[in-house]
C-alpha cells in the first residue's frame, strides 16, 4: 500500500524512530489518505513521553494536558508548518462529558487506538514500512462507507457527547452512511448535547454546512434527535405546509435551499442564510380564505430577529451574524424588472450593502430551487441581475476626469458658464480614446488650448464629446445585457 506522505511528516517520524521510539501516523490524516482526500493536518503518535519528544525536537512546544507536542517543520505550507506528536495514552472519567478526568501515558498503540471515537479514525500507519494497524476494521468501514463507533458506542458518547454530532459531520464530509448501532446510541443519548458548550456545537455545525452534503447530515441529525439541541427553530418547520408555489414543507424547503448553496459553492454565509431564510414561516402562517391558501406575511422581518437570536446562541461572530441577518431580512426583495426602476434597485443595494448584493441574489436562486422549481434563473431574474450590475457600475461621466469645473475656473481664472461644460466633455472624449491622457498635467495643458477656441468651435467639440459619452454608456449597458442573456 503506497501513500503520498509529505517529506516534512516523514522527517518527524524518522527522527523519532532514529531516537529509538515507535512512530505512526494516526487519526484523520490516515483516514483521509485511505479515502483518497488531501489531509488537512498531520498527527503522529509514539511511545515517547512529551519530555522525550521535545528532547528529539528542540524547535517544538507543549502547552496542553494531553501530551501533544507541536513540532515546527519550517514548511511554508500552513498544513505542514506544525506536525503534532502525541504519546500513546488512555483516558478515563469524563465527568463533564467532554474532557477526560485523567490521562495516562506510556501505554501501547492498541490501547491508544481503543480510546478513539470512530473506527475510521482508529487506524495507524507506519509509513516507512507501509504497515497498517487497524484493530477495529476501520479500513473495511471506509470501503463500506460507514461511520461506526469504536467498541461500545454508548461509552464513546458518554465520554464526549459532541462525538454524536461529529458522526453526522463525517456522514456529510465523507458522504458515508452511519452504522445502525451507532445511530441507535445517538438517538438514546442525543439530549446530552445540551451540556456541550455552544462554541463546540457551532464548530461542528459550521463544518457540516461547509461539507458537500449538509442536508443529508442535518436531516439525519433531526431524525436522531440532535437538531433540536443545535438549532431548535429549524425543527419548528417540520410538517408545516406551504402554499401552491412550494412542493415541500418549511423544514425540507430550508434544507433544500441550503443544499443548493452548497452544491453551487456560493459560500458559508449563503448556506447559513438559506437554512434560516424562512425560519419564521410557522409563526407567521395564516389561512387566506379568499385565495384558499396559506400566507406568511412578515416572515422575513420576524425571521431576521429569530435568526439573530439563534446565531448569537451558537456564538457566531458579529460579522457573520450581521451579514446573514441582512440576507434573511431582505430575501423577499421585489425583482420584477418590468415594474421597478434602477433607483429601486439602488435602494435594495443600499439596504443589504454592495458587499452582500450578489450573495442576496444567490440566496434567491437557492430559494427558488428549494421550492421544487426546476429552473435557476428565469428571464426576469436574469434581467434583474443585469439591472443590479448597471446600478453598481460607475457611470461614464466627466466625474471620471482628473479635473473638474472648479479646478478649471480657479486655475485659468474663467467665469462659470457653458464653456466649462463643453471643455469637460471634450476632455472626456480624448480620455475615452486614450486613458493615459487622464492626468492633471495633460488635462491642464489641453484645457489651456481649448480655452483659446471660439465659442462655436468649443461647443461643437463639447457636443461631440457628450455624444461619444452617451454611445460609450450604451455600449457598456449592452455588454451587461448580453452577459446576462437578456438583450
């Protein structure tokens, strides 16, 4: 069995062996190698104590209760800059269902692997010999695409309740299924997630949303009784029917909207906003007897408040909260280009912020797919996107020049009047021909020359410049329309 191991990692293992100690790659990096993914970090385990490890690696640090020594490799690659080396250890007594009360070093590799969470993470590799130590058949579970706890699943989850959420995170990241016994143990113990710090829950929840299959994981988390302890507001949408425009209940609609954001790689904020955008439909739902359907008036406004509270509870950053709340608040923007003006589009951009407008449009795309509609961007929405791009574009005008009317009047001692406008338009035409001319020196020199012209000649140059500006404007707008296929 051959694996692609970076030289920096090999050097750490080799140094330990040359010093007379055992050394194995272990945990997530071995799992990722076997799955065929690029490891995000590298961990080595050894029978050396922390003090003995530091004696081998003088450029290292040790600042924890678990014996993990960070070895500095000098690599410019962040993933290889630090290789973590940890002694074989056993753990016991998880009174807070998070951290072990006692940690014991000096045990065997087999005892060390026995304390790990899932079989796919309980595999060790001697990369020098290509020898794999796999007492819990983790390789078989990788082949079968299965997440299974090491030994007694209930005992593993009693040690650290967050492992239950990690199980569904691996389902999402690796696109695996979950072992029946492991799933049963989660369902029986899911309420213990309430005792886990919200920061740790947030981190696992975030990694689920950043995975290829967040919908699969969160639906599974709900089925196993965990989601109510992560984001209880989402669960309220289960079974809440919508109107004729939707094929799914509120819960499934939220999941599908989020999943489309993941599929399109629109980014974490869009996926999170997709998950919460209709979170308040249950409490705003009213029956409209005249139309014989449900309405959800104000669910965007109420949902923004609920989303803020939910994300604050999960200890998300202020920046993330503010952005996602804006996306939820404005996701119902009116986008019919036949009934709105550019000024209305500019007001929407002001509401959500220029930095967020494209994410808002992507959220609308996800929302549409989440309803069960097959088409992402119908013609009217593409036209609206073209209007947004027009609104964001800096207009072609004399404001682009490195001069202005006040400068001309003060520098050349001329009075206000139409000649100033003619000069600016004439200068703009020259700059449109050659952007290199847009310098103060050139424009001042050319202004002095234009000021010597008679009024009629200067007016003709100015009008020609104005016509050239309008033509350039029309050309840019036409390019935008063609880009969005709405011309």
